[in-house]
């Protein structure tokens, strides 16, 4: 199982950590906001992260704009803004494209590739729900689940 989180903007909610426990890998799709967040996520599982448009400062220099990982032979492409996608993922052999930025959770299959945005797990914005995601990788593909977090705010 792969936990997917995005747009924490410096806030790592205990509800998000609880939802990600048990993950074998964690993807952070940008707008981390605080390097301590990546450290806390790494206590659960190895983290693949990208830099978002609000990630600034010296600590972000090691965060790539684009990252990839492979799980069970399935390559996954990670970036923050889907509009910055500069390749055809189906032609490049990617099984999934993970992104953030919009704060709205989304899941769509296009040309055999899963496009997945886990939504925002940080400060509530635009009256959208606070969410994280989960990917399951199997013989028949990559499957996504959006998890709504019950938060007090």
C-alpha cells in the first residue's frame, strides 16, 4: 500500500498520520511547507516527495520538481502541478501520475494511466474536505482510494 498526501502547507494533522500508518511507501505531492513533515512521514515509510509552488527556502533545494518511484514493477510519476506535465505518461510507460496543487481530490483513468490527486491534508481551503489517498498496486494495475479525514476545523 502507498499512502499519498499533498498540500500540507506546514500542517501535518494527526488524522493524516493515522490514515497513512501501515503504508509501505508514502508520496508527498508538494506544498510540504515544513521539512519536519517529511521526517515524520519517513518514520512510517520511505518517502518520495516533490517541491510545490509554496515550498521555498534552503531546505527545499533537495526536493525535486518531478520524482518517480517504481512499486511492483509499476512506474509512478510524481509532480505538484498537473499543468507542468511535460511528457505523455502512457508513451513513457508510467502506470500512474500523482499530483497535488488544486486541493481537490481527483481520480481519473486516461489512456490506461491513473491520474490521482489526494486533495489537501493541510489547512482547510475553499470549503473542500481534508483528504489523503491510498494506492494499491497489483497485477492488474494501480488503484486509488480517497480518504476523507474527520477534522475538528
